[in-house]
C-alpha cells in the first residue's frame, strides 16, 4: 500500500483541522451562552431528571461532553451543584454528545456542507469586526462550524482508499474474525484514539469516516464507539489529576457510569446490534451489515439508544454512585496551616465564564484565612500563657505566607483567563477580583505586623492596662463585624451586594479610632503615662483601622461603587 509519511501527515492535519473547528465553535458557543448556562445550572435543585436534561442541552450546544464535565466540576466547586446533582448532568452529557454523530451522519455525509463552508465564512468574517461582543462571538460560532465540516471533508479524503489496497483489508480481517476478542480489541482502539485526540466527538468522526469508507464492519465500529465512551472519561480524569477533590469525584463518577454501561452492552452486543441493524434496514432500506454507507446512521442510532438506556438504568442509582465515589476518593484532612488551592484546578481552565466561578469561590476561601487571622489576634490580646502565645504567633506567620501564596496563584489564574477573548462584563469581573485579592493580602500583612507588635510586647514584657485591653477588644469586635459582612458579600452573588451595611461598619471603626486617638492625647498629659505602652497601643488600634479600610475596599470592588460616588449621587439627588 502506498501510504507514506506525507499521507500520514495529511491524515493528522485533517484531524487537527476538524478538532480546531470544533474547538472554535465550542468555545464561541460557551461564550455566547455562558451566563445562560450558569442560570440553568444554578436554578437546579436535587431533581436528577432535570440534571439529565440540563446536561443534554448544554452538551448539545457546546458539542463537547468534556466541556460539560468541566462546567459541572466548576459548579460543584462553587457550591451551586452537589455531587449527586452533578452525576445527573454528566449522564445527560453522555446523551448530548450523540448529537455530534447525528450532525456528521446526516449533514456531513449526506450534504456536501464543505462546499458551502467558504460562503459561510465569507458571511461570518465581517461579524468579527463588530464592536458588540455578542455579534463578534456569533461570527466565531459560524466560522467554527464551517471549519469543522471542512476538516471532515479533508479527513474523508485523507483516509486511505482500502478498496485499492487489499493488503490492509487483509490485515484488518485477521482481527475481525476473533469473535469477542475482536470487540475487546476495537474497544481498546476506540479508547486510545479518544485519549490521543482528546475529544470523543473527534474520535467519533474518525470512526464514522472509517466505517463509511469500508475500513471496518458495523460490529467493530460499534465496539470503537464504546471505547470512545471510556476514552472520554480518561480525558476527564487526566484533567482532574491537577484539580481538587470535587473535580476528581465528578470525573470518577463519569468513569463509573460509562464503564458500567460498556460492560452490560458488551454482554448483549450481538442481539443489541441485530436489533439496531433491523431497525435501520427497515427505515433506510440499507443494511449496515452489508452496506457501509448506512453504517454512520446505524452507529448514531446505536450510540444514542445505548446512552439513553444506560442513563435510564443508572439514574436510580445516582446516590449509590456518589457514595462509591466519596469512599474511593477521600478528601484530605483540613490542615489549616498548609497552603492549598481549594477550588482552582490548574488543568481545568476552560472558558472565562467558568474560570471566574472558580476564582470567585477561591477568593471567598481566601477570606476564611482572614477570619482565622482575626480570631488569632483576638486570642493573642487576652492570652496570658507564653507557650500558647508562641503557637499563635507561629500560626500568624503561616497564615501570612498563605495569603501571599493565594494572591500569587489567583493572580496567575486570572492572568490566564485574561489571555482569552473577554467581554467587557467579564473584564470588569477580572479587575474586581484582582482588586479584592490585593486588599485581602494587605489585610494579611497588617495582621501579621500586629502579631509582630505582640511579639515585641512579649519580649519586652510590656503589659496593657485594663482600659487598654477593653478598648482594643471593642475595636477588635468592630473589625470582626466588618470582616463578617465582607465574608457574606464574598459568598453572595456579587450583583446582589450593596455597600450600605459595610459602610456603616467602616464609619463605626473610624469613629472609634478617632475616640481612642483623642483619649490617648489626653492620657499623654498624665504623669503616669508610659511612652512605650502608649506607642504600642496606638500602633494596634491604628492598624485595626487600616484593616477596616481594606475590608471596605473589598466590598467596594464587589459592588463597583465607592463611598465618594455614593456621596456624589446623594448630593445630586438633593
């Protein structure tokens, strides 16, 4: 057979062309429908049937079950979906991914859409120059659609003509008459191809082309489709390796669901394929067992029916699957002194819309460290035991290091998000999150500096008076209340956050700082005034006021408003 290096490169290039078109179309559709997909998922409750429907719709739109799995993981991370709900969505994603096979079977092989691809691009290309993001993104959707089918056309042309190369048919025939072993072999081939090309949709396209050109019979093409169902879960699990425990569980649930389906269908392979063949022959007048041209439609029927039946079988065992997944993939102990990203998985960066959900949740987790630092500072003020004081000071140092690491990692992640094409609203959210993490890192710095002041107090054996302790405790209470409001805002939908409550706390902190400053000025006139104690006391309450300033900055970044802008609006309204 004359199939050299150049032919192989043409085949690989055609496959890459197809995958690239799918990538452009998929990402563009996700940007167009990103916020709507978010609303669909966040409105879901524990209804597993709605979850299946949601997974089907989203995968049908984005043409990628892997993208849907990443989407699901993002919402599990964000607390918008439980693991049980996410399994339902993944089941629906498996049905949704069958739409790709139907598109290719009905349009790709029946209609010469690649002949119109350049016309589609000609009409779509001007849309890229519109100022409105939505119109521009729709242009990318249509261009991606055209490229996808151009790639399919090249793929069909790059596949070797086996009718002119009987030696390859002879080679394949050696493996097609091994009974059940042949099926196992082609399941493995389908799995490997999917892992290599990193797309079950692309692997399905390749299988359909091979079957349509007479490479392989219907039975072995069906076996490859089953392998692709396993392969797509391996891709998800590989991505989840660098993700968090939520990512690993969702990906593993996908693996269990698909592998169980492949096991039961392989046990019933002969009667199942016979039923599919009979149905397709009745509907089209062509048998997939004797006519290669009918195999793509038969495979599409097989793929769809298999995934629907598998979902109907396992949908009643969603809670059982979640229990297995939780038992197998256990969460690590909550080691508060160890730095770790809870929600951001470096291998799961997808569209900006989804990535910001994870970054926002990680930012809220950042706030938990601030709460811990504030609690430790409160304890330090009243803790008489030196041993316990040393432990608290050590904790404060560790917390401060964690705030530095978190700011660095979230900033890197947001920078990666910014590398893509962003809408103006998404860009504003990125800027807001960058401002928030910067202020929270500053809070960590201020708290750490306060702990250094306490260390000085301990070394030099400086003792506060009862009045000093009471005043500082009251100031701590005001700051803690302000931090609690900040945490509420960080965990809330940013669109629903208002500035008034946070401003009230900020004014209370400023007013009390002014009172303490005034009282200190009066105390300085006294003969009993200790300069060293007074200086340390002043540093502490002024530092707490600085914490209050950064806390209000966080809420201002969330709302996009400032105290000054609110005052201006009030002046205008008057």
